[in-house]
C-alpha cells in the first residue's frame, strides 16, 4: 500500500549481507577478525541481531586505526541496536560512524550523508523531532542537494502522481521470527525527482521489523511525480505486513 502527498523539491542504499573486508587492528590483518567479520555480516543479513551485536561490539572496540570496513560495521551495529531497543547505543554508534566516515571518506561523501540520514530516523523514532529535522537537512545537502531554483514547501498546479515500478518485499528477521514478533510496519518515505527513495523511516511498527522494512523501502522505485510537468519530490508511505 502506498500513499503520497506532494511538495516542491527542496539511502542511500542500506546494504544487507554485503561481503565484508577484513577487520584491521594496528595495521595487522588477523585471520580471527576476518572470520568474525564474515560471521557478523552473515548474522546481520539473516536478522540475528542479538548474536551479531556481540561480534560487532568486539570488532569495533578499538577504532584508533578505523578503516572503511569499520565505518560500515558501525552503521550496521547502530541499526541493530535500534532494532533491539537500545536507542542510546544506536545514537552513539551512528555518531562514531559519522566521525570515522568524515575522516576516512570526507565530510561530503555519500556514505557519510547516508549515515546522517539514518541518525535522523533514529532521532525521529526517539521523538527528538527538531534534531531529526536538522539532521535530515544536513543529510540531504550531501546525498540529494536541491536543484538550482527549487524550494521546499507545498505548491499548487497540475500533479501527475508517479507509479510503482518495483516494490521488493522485506525479509523476515530471524530474531523477530524466533520471538514471535509480527505485524504491520508503516514506513514514511521521501522520493526524489527520479522516483528513488532518499529517506525512509518507520512511523509505526515494531523496531525488530523496522530495519528490514526500511531497507525494502529504499529499494522501491517509482516513475517521477510531476507538478506542471516538472519532476518533484514527494513524501509518501509504504506499509509492510510481517506474518509468520
């Protein structure tokens, strides 16, 4: 189910189960860390968040020589903290990832902007709405800057709504399945001028299901919505039903 409202134009792709590169500690690549990193990615992809967190905490304990792989792991760890309700730890992990990403990639890198967008969603879920809004503005300045001459806000004119092109189904997280958690997750999204979601955040639903629902929302695709024949950004809602 998809509902949308339009406003004039003012990820990110959430990777699941991507192949991990070896963790680095003090410049030495350790076979044990390499195996742990692979296991972490496997558990993350399956949705076995509690097990993955244990490994992730060990692999990100010392970030003195943090690399790109540690950035990715911190973002995933933060997402899993949120999934299990550890919002404080999730915020700390996202902020550590952003600091590390700015050092490794640069402050205007898309990966950094995507991590800021994820932190904005966390703050929204935590009812820190002003902070969430500021973070989203900051994220969009990196991942989806406004075209010249465009401004945010409602507008009048002839609207032609976009159509659904792709709507992948979210995977059922193993931890949620094990605990018997099911139900509906409503995800608010912002779709850019090309029909690609650039923000996705759960508005209602269990946190254990939210991570995969948002990942699926980011992979959805639409034809552009137009206002007076000009492609614009729209906000909308996707609803996912998780049932065992």
